[in-house]
C-alpha cells in the first residue's frame, strides 16, 4: 500500500493503482454489488476528458492557471485520456455501480487515473503526493461531474445504440427473405389462438418483418434524443469556472473523433446519430435525464416488439407432433434431461428473457427519473447509465444470435400448413356472401361435431352444387381468400 492524500486527509491506496485517495474512499464506502460501471461508460468518460483537454488547450485555459501546464504535460493528459477511452485502464475503475448518485466518485476516479498516467508519461513519479498534474485543477479543468458524467452517459449509450441498428435491420431482412420464399405456401391464420381465415406463410412472416422495420424507426428516435449534451454547464447549468466556448469545443472534438458532423456542416441534422451538439438549455440537461428516459423507453418498445416476434416463431414451431409445427426451427441442443429426443426453441426463450430484462430496466430508469431529479441534479445517474447500456448490449447480442442461429435456419413445413388449411372450420367464412352468416355457422358447427371438413359437409348438403356459379370448389379455394 501507499499513502495518498485528498482534502479529507490521508488514505491507504494499493501500491500499483493508478487511482488515488478519492477512488479508494469510494471503494471502501460502496461494497454493495461487486459490479463496477460498464466499460463502455468508462471509455466514453475518457473520450470526454480528452475532448475537454483539447478544448482547454485551444482556449488557452491551462496557461491561465496558478500552476500552468507545459505543452508536454497537456499532451500527456490527452494521451492518457485516450488510453482510458481505448480500455487500457479498465482494471483501474473498481467503484461499484451503486455509489454517489451524481457519479462524482467515478469522475474523480477518471481524473486520478489520467493525472497519474500523464505524470508517468512525462517521466515523473506518480507515487509522490505533490502532483505536477493535478486531478482536479488540470484534468477536471472547466468541468463538473454534474455536466461531464451525463455527457459521458449520452456518448456511451449513443455508441451502443448504433450497434443495435444493423442487428435489427439484419433480422428484418432475413424475415423478409423468408416471406418472399414462402409467398405461395397456404396456411391458416389465427386470432385469439383460434383458427381464422387462410393466408400465406409469407404474409404471416412479412408481418413479423414489418414489426422489426418499425422497431428501427423507434431506434432512430431514441438516438436522436441523446444528441444534446450538458457539457459546459458545470455545477448547476450556469457554466461557472468554464469558458463560454468550452462546451461547444468539447462537442466539436467529440464529433471529429467519432466521425460525426458539427453544427456548421450543411447536412448536420441528416447525419449519423453520433453528431452531438451542446444542449440549448443546460439547466434542463444538467438537472434531468429526460432524454435518457425517453430513449430507453423506445428501446423498451423495441424489446416488446422483438419478444413478440420470438414468441410467434416459438408458437409456429411448436410440436413436432402435437403443436402447430408450421415452421421448423433449427435443432441446436438436447432439450430435456429426462425426455430423450426432445428439442426446445432455446434461442426464442433466451431472447424473450432478455426482452423481459430490458422491460424491467425501463422501470428502473423511469423510477430514477421520477424521484432522482431534484432542482439542479439527478442523483441516480450511475444506475441509469448501467441499465441503459446493459439493455442495448444484451438486446443487440441476443437478437444477433437469434437471427444467425434461428431465423436464418427456419424452414417451412408446407404439408402441415396445407393440412391445417383443409381442416379449418373458418373456410365457412367464404360461404357467407352466398348462404348467409347463420347457415354458414351451422355448417361450421356440424363439421366440428362430426369431425368433417367444411367441404365434406357442403357436398353432403348440396351447397353450391355443380352447375351453380360460382361452384363450391371456387368458393372454398383458399387462394381466393388471401
């Protein structure tokens, strides 16, 4: 162990740690879940620290300090911050998710790691208590946890949400291909889980593909919400101790690094979602996490859609002898420890569990938004960041595996589809224009009671006999019902 100091006094810190006293205090104060914040958030925080240092350098702020920094030291801060952004110091961020609600502990964790690493890069001794590069005075210059931590949340969550887009698109594309391939396979439709009128398997699957197409619309709305950053608002939104142009420059550097567009670019509003801008009202974006709440609610909507798709696939593949079994789901693993030969729709089930978790996470974020934001700060940000990143990570991963290992391998059971159409009592619906609703209902009930098809009962009763136009075969032709 080594001794470090902060404004509260001396603290014993692990000898090889890059972090310092404030991080160690937080580690000792919050032994709650054993789960640190997600690395994506740490990486985003490193990137924001890099952009902040670039902005301060451009504005000449380091030269105005009581202890000015040399160019080499400024460059070292920026290099260290990018190393954090690249994940090289993930093991130096041990603080629990359930910590101070502003994220101050993690912000200071980043400041300490970057400062000590920058000292090391300059050839100095990071173990000395006299810090030539200071966590607060230099790395945190022009910043407050209250604007920097939520800025990092928006950057991290936006970056993760980008990954989800292509995965949803791919799932929809695979289902559209299946819909085209199965466009001529007749099957029976179902409402209330009861037999309905005929349709094609392609039509049914196209409905699922359309749900995923709609999900991508929700996705776009969710990432657009997160474009507006509170950076520059510092403690309460007034921008105290920060240059008036600081936030704008931080956003400029973030956009350039991430390949986004800045506000002076002609196609800014049509550019990709990683094109950030300074919030037009930093009192709002400092104090409340409304954008994150709304964005996650849309991810929850996507999870609801995806769960519905997976559940429909599961139902359609149920069987093989005693279920619907109109599509054949790929066999991936044995399904029972006691029933030999049993195979289960495991990827449908895994994806549905993930969707349930995302829906639960939305309740967490909603609650944090309702009770966590008083006056100028929301004090439940770490857990909001954690579940927002978790939601999109597990949803993207599960949907990707589901698409590759389940959807792409689906096969149509054409014989089973054909058999169900002929057995369906709802073919009687086509008789209504010719013999009326009540008589058609009587035929359907008779067919069910006597275990016959609609066609058999109609033939026995001489309904729409030969020579009548249209003939029974024409009326009961399922292809004319779709």
